[in-house]
C-alpha cells in the first residue's frame, strides 16, 4: 500500500508534525506488524523524527541550520535556494518506523516532522506500509 498526503506550507522554514496522518495511514492499512516508510519527493524538503512536545525544538533546529547554512551566501545555484537543498540533504528525504500491534513504534516524545526549507509551497509525502 502507498498513500499520499498533501501538505501546504506557509513559510520558507517550517516543521509540520505529520504523526497523526501517518498513524491514520497505518491504521487504515490493517497491518499489525511491519514497517512504515515516509518519503518526500522534494529536493528542498525533508522528513525527520524528533521531539514534538515542545515547539521550541523545531524552531531551535531551524535557527541552527540557518546559522550554519544561511539563505544568502556565496552559492552558485541560480535559483537562490542552495541553503534549502543543503538542509534537505542533511536531514534526509525519508524515515522508516517499525509497526507493532498496528501502531507506530515511536518514543514517548517522538513525532514525525515534515521539514520545509523553501516554502510556502504545495508538497507531497508518500507513505509505504509493508507487512512483515
């Protein structure tokens, strides 16, 4: 099963908790044991797992990434979003989560985040659920 969800971002740098949508896809699949792969097919976005209880974690990550890779630097890429490509490559375009007893096996404070580095845009996230 592959499910696609659409995300509309509203700012250039944004972390969006998509844990609920991923959990719903797992529930709909009926898979009790397996894995869930979460993938975004964009070169200036990413998927990560991190704390979702304190919103300052997301802003701290974005701030530090922007300190290290500022929007304006001596980049050669003509579109002016090289920092977004770098951030996407560092964080990565996918995550894999174990499914046990029909639920995502995440830690107490973990959430699945869609990371926007070049928004606002319309984005896609693909969810592949494998039984096993």
